[in-house]
C-alpha cells in the first residue's frame, strides 16, 4: 500500500427510505451532520466519470478486480465555485482518493476536448490524467447525480452517508449545462448507505447501523448509471 495515500475502509448497502429513517434517528445522538450541508441537512453532488477506449473502469468493476482506479470531475450544489478532478483508488478492501481543484475555464477546455490544458499544471494527478487521455483515450462517459445526507465523527474519522435520488445525465456530459435534466437511474426509492472509516468503527456506531435484512453490496453509482444508459440505448459498450 502506498504510504502517500490515506487508505480507508468503505462499505456500501442498499436500504429503503424507512430503514434510512430508523438509522438516522439512532445516529443523530452519536454523529454530527457534515458542516457543508444545507438547512435540509443535505447537499447535491454531480460527477462526470471518465473511462478509456476499452471501458477499463467499467469492466474491472463488473469483473470484481480488487485493485483498480477511476477518474471523475465533481461539483457540489451545481456550482462552479469548487470543481475537483479526482482519482478514486481501490486496493484490496480499502479505498483512497486523490483530488486537485481545477478552474471553470480548465473544465470548459476539457469538455471541449482541449486536453492539452492539463499539461499546464505541475500537479502529478493532472499530468497523470493528461497521459491517460493521450495514451489510453480516457474520455468523459457519464454524469452521476444525487443528493447526499452526510454524518461524521472525529472518532475513527467516520463518515456515514445516505445517497438519494440517483440520476444519470444520459448522453449529456456537461455538468453545467442549464438544460441538463438527469433521469432516475433506479426503478425504486432505494438509498445507497456508505460507511467509511480509518482503522476502527466505534461500537456505538456499529450498533446504530445494525438492521435486519441489510447486506453489503458493491453499489457502484458509476456502474448503475452506465448500465441504465446502455439499457435505454444511450450508449454502446
């Protein structure tokens, strides 16, 4: 494992709105809401995922490859105040994330196919992404859009999130397009519960998360949205 990365545990589950209600009632006495939430206790996330000409990120996930990575651009609350280009890394049963801020101008260049703008950066991550675009034909493929309800604790660096209203941008790859109307990517009201922590999960939090009939799943929002697009003939891979 690379010592320059902070690897964390990550577990995902599909739950119902009722199960989410039960869990959050228990968590509110233990955890705090993330400081970035709105008055409703949530914030909006929109990501643009990239894949190469071989759809490596997609097929490695579907094939259960344990060590893999994927790239995405992420924004919050549909604003261009903060734009990150990120690399999410999976190593065995752990995850890590690298990210670099980019400007709106740089984003516009990337969407227009002017990838050379990434060479102007001296950051290793953006130069790595440029090389992936040049040599592996890494390209934007799908928008993933959802609402997140996040809870945090400094003990164990725990982060519990409930991701709701999962949607996809279909064949649109511009996260700032004012005409973008994301479509629901799930046929029901399922919520994706994600549990992230460093070395340990405090026992009171473990107890609050115990529910009958809830089983761990891969629950990749990226894969769900890619599959939805394929099923509806928006893309061919």
